[in-house]
C-alpha cells in the first residue's frame, strides 16, 4: 500500500499542458476582452459622438457664411400702365416743386385735397411699364454673426462638455464591467480546472486501489465487501469527474466568448489558485465618489441645471449682426436691361414680449427636473454606499472562508496520513481509509472554491470603489 500513500502526496502537483493549448494570464484575458467587447466599442463610438457634438457647439461662436443664387425665367412679361405726378420749376428756389391744382376758392392758400386725403396734381404723366424676367439671375454672399442669443451658445457649449464627460464615464463603467466579468469567468475556469485535476488523480488512485484490492481478494487477503466498497467509491468519483469535466467545458466556452476567442480554442490558465496571493483586507469605506456610476449621476444633475438655463434663454432677447453682397442681372424694364449691385449690413434684435406665461411654466418645469435629478443622485448614492459596504463584508467573509478551508484541509491531510499508516499495518479498515480520502478531496475542493470566491469578491470590491482597471 506504500504506492497509494506516495500517490496521495502528489495530488497538488501540476500537470503538463498539451501543445494545442493556449496559455493565458488574467491580464491577457482582460486585454482580449476589452478589445473584443461590443459594449466598449459602443461606448467608444458614443464618446466620439459626444466629442463631435462638442466641436459642433463651439462652431456656434463663429460667423456663418452662406452663398445664394437663383435663376428666373418668366414666360410672360409684366405690363403695367402708370400715371405719375408732374413737377414744375420753382424760380425762387431753383428746385422742382409739385405741379398741384390751384385752389379755386379766392384767397385760399391750401391745395385741393382729393378723396384719398392727398393733394391733387394739376397734371399727370402717362408712363407705360413693361417688366421682362426671362433669364434674370441673382447671386449673393451673406455673413451672419450672433452677438447675444440669450446665453444659448454658452450654455450649449457647457452642455456639450458635460456630454463628453458622461460619455467618458460611461466608457470607464463599461471597461470595469468587462474586466469584472472576465475575472469571474477566468477564476471559475481556473477553479473548475483544478477540481478536475484533483478528481482525475483521485480517480487514478482509486483505480490503483481497486487493482490492489482485487489482487488481495484473489489471494484471500481482502474481502469481497472491501472490493465492492472500492468499486462503488470509484464509480461515484468517476461520475463526479464527468460532471466536473462538463462544467469545465462550459467555463472554457464562457471565457472564450468574453475574450473573443473561437469556441474551440483550448485555454490553459497561467494563474493558479493555490499560488495566488490573497490581498490585504480593505477597511470599511463609504466613499463612492470615484465610481463611474456616481459621477454619471452627478453630470446628469449638471446637465439638468444647464437645461433649465437653456429653456430660460428661449425667452431672452436675441441680437445678431449680418452683412452681405447681392448682384442682380438679366431683368429688363421697358426694354432696358437692369443690373444691380447691392452691398448691405444689418443689425437684428428680437425681444420676446408676452407668451401668456409659457416661459415661466417651462422654466419652472426645467427646474423641477433638476430637483428630481438631484434627489435621484442622493437616492442612488445611498444604494451605492450600501453596495460597497456589502461587498466589503462579502470580501471579509470570503477571506474567513479561505482560512477555514485551509485549516480544514490541514486537518483532513493529517487524518488521511494517520488512516493510511494505520491501514498499512492492518489497524484501520478500508472503509475508514476511503472516508479519509473523500474528506481530503472535499477539503481540497472547498479550498479551491473559497480562493476563487475571494478573488472574484476582490474584483467586485475594486469595481465598487471605482479603482478597477486593467492594471490591477
């Protein structure tokens, strides 16, 4: 039975990986997951969109230059007959004066007033007018510069800046989520793989024990009952081993999905739970201000405040300055071609006067939205603080489970050694030896599970404190 004991002492020794397997560290898996994650790609595009919107908002400070052109062809000329008032020279002033009808009332100095309230001329000139617009064209350039838009341009730029900050925080949040998902999948794959290795060696040990017991039974040194017990235990371990292998395959495919590898890729974890160092337990903390979720909520409050200012700007005066140059050619008036060059400048002012309380109600609604956003920030800050405290406690509990599992494994190893020595000299039954072996295997499996759970809780704690990145 000495070979049995020596085989047990080598259960923790690693096995050789096949050449087809790809060795990956946790950091490599993180980088691969970050590169292949669709959520991060979406967050990157949203950040680029926010930057573009910020640049577009800044362009509102700059003048706008536009060019216009038009070509008109009227199939029919416009004909009008007009009667124009006449003027006569005034010898005293050497100027032209209206040729008004003399008042027939003796001594009257005022002119004759017609029914329309205007003076009546003594003579009118007949003026036929014909306008031809066949091939007339006009071209012009306009420059517009806003001077004051109620604060809309300034507020719009501030909103665009906050939008880029929200997009940046969302990108950091997505990165942390991908890293946390990767760590969970990686350590689960490592844990299941190490459990499979233990079960494989335990199964090999039972195969050897079964052969030895069968030989002993053949020479009447072991009972039929002992042989059946070993075979029953071996069957149960093989069943557990098959289940563990199935779980390992599912864990492998899950890790392949997250890292973007082909589902048929064979991954060999470069990290081991038995060698992984346990970090120092964190102190209880309530600071969630570093979390991307909290900063996003803060920026949303800022965005609501700016939105209220934007609504208010809709009801403030707007002042703008414009200048342009227009050129008209191709039109004919009474057979004479007309050409017109018109440079111009203008100042426009628009002042809202009365909208039946619309502005006041909209501003009030925007401010109420800001207050709601602030309340949501306070509510979610409490939930984030509770989550952080819960994860800190979970990490402490996970550490306690590791120390407990280590102690249990040490006790199970000592019990196995004592039972093996006693069995070798015939002072212990095979049933007790099998129980000691099973307890040792279960204790080792519990330790692997506890260490994997601690590493996962460690990642969750880093994420909850806003310090999780690809480097830690």
